[in-house]
């Protein structure tokens, strides 16, 4: 009898506590839950062997340098084509029979996942630009299902491309001057945000890394 009377008197309080538990506790949890933030990679944060001596001293505000390339359709591609875009970059060559085919498969999977997302793009740089002419790149693009304006597969001046690899993306271990005898080969996928900052490095030959890139892109989209 006492319990029944107590419940009747306390019913509004109990209902309030129940409402608070269901509604406000989850809200408070999400308010105090630590926000996942991707690192920003500057030259000092990267393996020194990957960083050109000219930029090793930079501790903050590193950005991908301006670039001037030609894509699979013979169109000039610059950083303006990537304004306000998140993108994944890599370095490849069309005649590669080792790591590049795996990288192409994984880049295609990423392109498929973000096919309808206009904020995401992909940028591949040929490391044998003299051999990889526009017609060669076009055949390669068709073979791998590259979507125009979504996945830019590019050639250009060799010294320029190699300088981007070494001074902007920190993608290769070996030193060089971009000359005739210079050659770079890397499996790296590099994630770049809308501010042209490096936010992640991934093994482009590993299918498991595709999901990690997808997850990290979603984090960037919510920043």
C-alpha cells in the first residue's frame, strides 16, 4: 500500500528522470565525446628520408604547391581544379606491372564509393611522363574506368612532377633531381584536404587500406 502511494506521488519525478535518461544523457554524451581529428602532416612530422632538404625545417602550414599538369583528355589541370575538394593523390606509370595495377584497382574502388560526391576527387601523376602521353593515359583511364573530372590521370614536366613528389607530398624515399636518369616508384596514397594540407598516408596496394581512406575522408567532410 505504501509503495502504491509513493509511486503515485513520485510518478511525475520518475517520468522526468526517465525522459532525462532517454533524451539528455545521449545528448550530453555526444557533447563531451572526444572529436576524432586527423593529423596535419608538415615536413617535420614525416620520416626525414622522405623530405627534401629544402623544406625539412618547416614545422607548420605546409601546403601542396601549385601544379600545372595535363590530364587524360589533354586538358590543363591546376590546383584550381581541386579548389574546395578533398582528394587522394598517387604516383604511377602505365607500363608498371608490379604495384601500379593494385593501386589502380584500389583507386577505382575509392572512385566508385565516392562517385556521386562532388567534393571528392582523385589525382594520379605519371612518373614516366615522356612515355605516358595523353593518348596512352586515355587508354589507361578507359581501362580503369576513370570518370572525367573525377579522377585526373596526368602527365607533364618530369622535373615538376618529381618536385611535387618530394617537396609537396613526401611520397618517395630516394633523392634525385628529376633528370633523365631519375626514377621514383611508390605505393603511397596521399590524402589532401580542402586547404591543400596532407592528412593521411596509406599503402595503395593494400585493399584493406581502402576502408581506412573512406573513413578518414568522412572525418574530413565533417570537420
